[in-house]
């Protein structure tokens, strides 16, 4: 498949198939047996794409459905698209997808947060209507990322006597559906399949190294680099090479500068192909315990986030994304982590454009019981996270890096969040993950986000940066603001003493109901969240091994229902509707007067 994002050019066309599709749930997962992929869906309702299907309907059976649902729409292939390579590309389908075109199976994909495509050149009917059908399954098990498991409850209303329930050990709602755009694409039969870019700095010059992957035998390949004003600044020929930019303008946090790389390929017996790719010249490395961007120390200020909004759930929404970037700049944030899964390509493109630094995280979350009924049992074992899980995890890292390696905003890969890293069997597992990640991209540091005390953490030494989640005054000593500074400093110093690695505080915070006020501060009030953040952050200023602070969370988000959640997780410093709480003003004052 082509990993390049769909664009229009002299040789390419991309037709957005987003819109209102036909939709139906499949209560007993028998749609294939009933031939739903072979004909128009009967009894279907309207469903927007992209969007999660869960909150669109008023029916709780749709919101809480476990298993298969079906999407379908028709589209027209223009007659002028004949003698071309045609493909259908999905930005993401959560969590498993099977795709048919005109009744013929064309693709299957496992994993809910990365793109896939189907070559439909031999299946599509040119100059006529075509029917696209997608079966979406949201079931999580111990071989998926994130993992989960099915449970069954007695239900007298169910003929089988059992009702299927999805359980999982991560704290966000398991939204499902076609979450990102679906494109019908046309390229020449022989085409540019992929372009990989790395950048270096040599004095005042920038070096852009490129490597192409081509389908077909090229006669000639040219690479031309344009500056932001459209002027040619460097040229090269061949499938790979280096472009030297004298007096290069660098991509910097808060001051993004993007060049445009234009790659053209002509093919024996085929039409030429042209692809244009934004390029930011910058370097990333760790030295002397500091995180360096363009050889200058960088201190992370920002958030863990979620792709989450009213009604659309995890579906791509440009208005929400643009608002989020405006709020990050307003508050003085310079970075975020894609907790706890890869975000859309469109968000990465915005980060490139706006100069916001990104830690790109795999969907390896929920690999822990957190003191539930199964506390004390092993996560990394044959019955749970096993060799099949590892194989999928490695493939996810390969696919994630292939998708996002050209984004200058992405400065680090995070392989997991809050896994049970104190288990002996976690060591070979994460050794394999770390080695594969470095192999796929030796140019960026790698990280893992841990919650464990230093003395019981067994895999953290494998990584360049240790992300630390700590909830002093909330889950630990709840309501006790007086112990926060002492406890957080003790934990962070111990981690650094044990591992000698740069530390990034990736999560700290408190649930807060907007409009709740209490003095003296009490849990869930806006005063308590603001005070907790201030007290915790004041410790960071005296720890020279700390490379950043990310508050949990940017905005309130949906979770599964439970007695400890009031319509979701309320740790956002912004509401789910993207309005500030008191803590947002506290952080704005701190970050806009930052000393680090």
C-alpha cells in the first residue's frame, strides 16, 4: 500500500467519501452469513462519516453495542479515471474492518488508529456507480491494542441467557466507527508509493535527505525543494539523495517554517507521477540529560489529550482541532502527547504548521488491572498479553512510524502507557518493542510512560526518556494538598537516582466540575484543581533533570460509566466544550512566564 496522505496533483486525484452513510448494527454478528455485503443494507439508518456511532443515536443499544456494525454508501467513478490505479483509503476504522466493493472483498485491517487502503483497480466499475460496504467490529481482547476482554452476564431477556459485555482497563470510552476520512484515490498505474525524509543541520545550512519507494521502473526521478515563498532552494535527481539548503530556516517550536519537497517520477510505459510533501528542517537528540531541538534545550509544557468531542466522539472534526490549537497557544503550551493512541494525520499536519511539538504514542494502554478483582495476577503471561499481542504491537510501531516519520512536529515515540512493567515477563516484551522502534527510526528518542515506583520498575531503563504519571493529592492521599510537594519530589528524585534518565511528568491533575467552588479548596472544586496543579508544578522548577510537564488532561472526555465518573473524566483544564476552568488561567500565567 501507499503510506502517503491522499493529495491532488498534476497526476493524482483524491475524492472525499465522507458524508452520511447507511448504517445498521448486527446484534448477533451474522451479517456475513446473511449476505449483507452482497446487496444494499435493509433497514439501515443514517450515520455520519467520520464520527463515532455511539453518541449519534438516542438508543442505548447503539451506544453500548459490542460486536459488528455495518456501513455502506455508493460512489461514482468518473470515466476519465480509467487506465489508472484506484484505491479506497481509510484514515482509521475502530477497531477491526472488513471491506467489500460491489460484493467483492477487497481489504481487512486490524487496529483502530492507523490508515489502510484497498487497491480496487480491478474491482471498480469505471463511469458507473459502485457500492462500498464496511463491517466494523469494536471487540477488544488480549491480542489487540488497546487490550480488553469479553464477559458474559445472565440476561433472562436474551434467548441464549447471556449478554456479552466488553471490559477494559483504560479510562476512556471505547468509541467505535469510521473515525477519519475515507478517500477514493486515483494515481497513475506506476506511481510514487512512499517518500521518507530526514533532516540535518550543518552550521547555517540544512540538509534534507530523501528516499523514495516506487511502484514501477522509473526513467527519471527529480526532487525539488521550495521555500515558503515558492522559490527553488535545492534540487537533486535519483531515487534517494541529499538537498543542501544554504542559510536554512529551521522548524522551531512556536515558530514553524515549512519547505515543500516536490518529487517527480517518470516511468517506462506509464504516465509521470508528482507528489508534494511539507518538510521542516530540525534535529532532535538527548545530551547531558537535556532534550535538544536544533541543539537547544527544550522543556515540554502542555498536556495529555484525547480525540474526544460532543456527539462525534473520536471522529475527526476540524473545528474542534483548530480550536484546540488556538487554546494551546493561548495558554502557553508548546507540546502534547497523543495519549493513548495515534491521532489523525490531520492533527499532525496542524502541529507541523503551528509549531506544536508532539510525542506520538502507540495504543498500548490498559495493560494493568489497577487493584481490581484480578489484582495480583499477571498481565504478561500466555493467557493475557502474550506473543500474539507482541507481534501486533511491533506491527503497530512499524505502521505508526511509517505514517508519521516525516512530521517535524513529532520528536519522540512513546510505546506504552501505564503497563504492568514490574513483571519479569514485561522485560523481554518491551525489549523487543524498544529494539523494533529504534530499528524503524534511529533519529528520534523513545519513551515509555510509567506509574510504578522506581524500585519495582523493570523495563524503564530500556528507554531514552521516562514519562511519569503521578496523582499526588488525588488518587494518592486524596484531599491532602499539604503532602503533594514532598511526595512528588521524593518520587521524581528516586526515579532519576535509579535510572539516570531525563524525566518527563506526563500526567498530574484532578477531576473538577466546572462551576463548583469551595474555599478552603475541596476535591472536585475549581479551587482544588488549580491549587493541586500549582503545588505540583512548583516542585518542577527545582529539578534540573526534569525535561517537561504535561497536565492531565487538556479537556474533559468521555469514559465508560462508573460510580467514580460524573459523565466522564473531568480532569480537563478546559471543559469538553473547550471553555477554560480556573486552572487554565493558573497554567496560562505559569507557562507564559516560564523560566525553563
